[in-house]
C-alpha cells in the first residue's frame, strides 16, 4: 500500500455553501484526473519492467528479454 499526499489551494473566503461546494467539486475532479493519470503511468512502467524479464520455456528461469533474443539468434 502506498500513501499519496495531496495539497490543494482553496480561497480564503467563500460567499456561500453553494460556492464552497462548487469549488470542492471542481478541485475533486482535478485531483481525480491527475491521480488517475499518475497511477496509469505508474502501472505502465511497472508492466514494462515485468515484461523485460521472460521465463525460459524449458527451465522456467527468468532472464532479460535481450538475453533471450540473443540466444535464439
């Protein structure tokens, strides 16, 4: 489990509860989009690292994909 810390800026004063609700809703949507984008990027990088190592079919030992390619050639 990872912790994510988020800091947002809010106005010093608001005129109404409706305005406060709108501000928080807008900030929430922005946070959601940015967090999703960041996590997708993290997941893609994690998958790329995992795909760099493949298991040898005959012995099931993991090796880098570049070594496996050179052995086949």
